[in-house]
C-alpha cells in the first residue's frame, strides 16, 4: 500500500509541475507540453495534480477536454479505488 501511495504522490506532484511549466511556456510563447501528455498524466494517476494545476495556476480551465475531462477522470479513479478497497479479500 505504501508503494501505491508513494507512486500517487509522485505522479500528482509531477503532473502539477508539468501544468506549471506549460503555463510558463505559454506566457513566454515557447514550445509547449502537448495536451495529450497533460491528459495522460492525469489518467495514470495524476488527476488531483492536474486539477490543482488547473485551479491554482489558472491553466487549461477553458478547454472543454480539461474542464470536463479531469473531473471525470477523478470520479472514475475514486470509483475504482473504492471498488478495489472494498473487494480486497
């Protein structure tokens, strides 16, 4: 269980920083991190970091795939976690 929690902590921190880096690059007109990469980081467990990056850094908040996609990913991941935790024998 500690390994899973460590993984989730690391991937959420990394995702948050990726959103921050992308926001910085957007302001500077530089090469950006792809939307696919940002979304994939959420899918592999960084959904809370993605949501925090969107809210705290005001980044990707108007893009529908982020505005609606990230909360949907969070809901699915929470549902999966509840299912797994309640069905451990």
